[in-house]
């Protein structure tokens, strides 16, 4: 069942990138959260991507749930870059989910494929969401651990 859903998502992504145009995902992507009373009350984050070769990219990723708990996840990894516009991340070999990153020239869309929607992909309830990060820069970013973004010190 999960394989069929992944095949469906991959097939649908071809509609996002018609004409088989290669998308260079290199750059910095930002998700801006809503601010109320000087508190970020919705998801915010940053993603940095560097294309290493035609089929591989390096990524550092950070997303924060916002007020009141500011729970967050982050990772740094090397991912396969498939079909000239998307990459997938599996948090662990036995994880029941896969995170898809769908790139175009203006943004990166995050989608989740899972067998148990309550699992939170192993990250905790509602921390990771399907959303769109807007491309902030096309320059080659520094790939580094972004977890300090969540530090309250």
C-alpha cells in the first residue's frame, strides 16, 4: 500500500515539473511563521540544499512548531535526487514514513508518506507538517547542523 502511495506521489510530481526540465535545488529555503504578541505561533524553519552531482544533494533541515513548546526537528544528510526535482528522506531504516521534498525554481514542498498518520514520522505530534518553504537564495549554502536555531539560550 505504501509503495502504491509513493508511486502516486512520484507520478503527481511530474505535473509539477512538466517537460522534464532539470531543477537545480541549490539554495536556502525559508518557512516564515506567524507572529503574535512577539511569539512565533506557527511553524517556521530553514532548509539549505547543495546539489553535489546530478543525482545527489546535501541538505540541512530545521522546522519548529512554534509557541508554546517550540518543539523542533532537524537533520543533516545526503539524499538521492530523483527525477530532476525531488528527494526523499527516511528518518530511520525501520521508520514507517518517508518525507518527500519536491523542488521547483521558487520553492520546495514537503510531503509525508506514512502508514500511521499518528506516528508523526517518529518526530513527535504535529512537529513535521506538509508545507511549502519559499526559496530565499540561489547561492550555495553552508551545510551545517541547524538545531541551534531551536536553542532558547
